[in-house]
């Protein structure tokens, strides 16, 4: 399944890079997957942060545009989220997601804490 890593504690304005590996998935070909990063802050619903389609098209939540960058490496079966200029509102558990058609898979989540 998906394995997310890279979370941690960082000060406001700092950077973190999250990675998600898919060494074994229920899907046959990683490059066919639409990948995304979601986050869930305490007391809030899970929200989409960034996504990258199988064709490489990216999309971002308005709150992270210009600060976060999602990328994928199909040969390594990984997707990354570079997070710059972090704010306290970015504090959440971040989840990796893979979708193909009607089938979805989630990672275990990695905690990002931004302190002021």
C-alpha cells in the first residue's frame, strides 16, 4: 500500500518535503494512477491539498498555491509534496491518495506541525 513520510515539526516560514511510495499497490501500473495529497486538521474535514494526474496535470487548493509543489516519479513509483513558506494553518495530518477509475487507496498519514 501507500507509504507516506517526511512530516515533522517546523517553524512558520520553513519547508518540508513529503514523500509517498507505492512499492506494492492494488493497481497494476503506477503511471496510470491519479495521485493526490490530502490533509486533515483537528476538528476539520479532510481536504485535497494537491493532485497530479496520470498525464502530469497538477492542481492545488487555493490556500497552498505558490507555496506547495506536487511532483511524481513514475520510475520510482513515488509522489512528493514540496511545502515552502509553511503557516500554522498547514498543521495537519497529510495523507497520500491514489486513484484509478473507481478504485482508491490511502496511505497511513504523516503529521506536519507548524509552530509560530
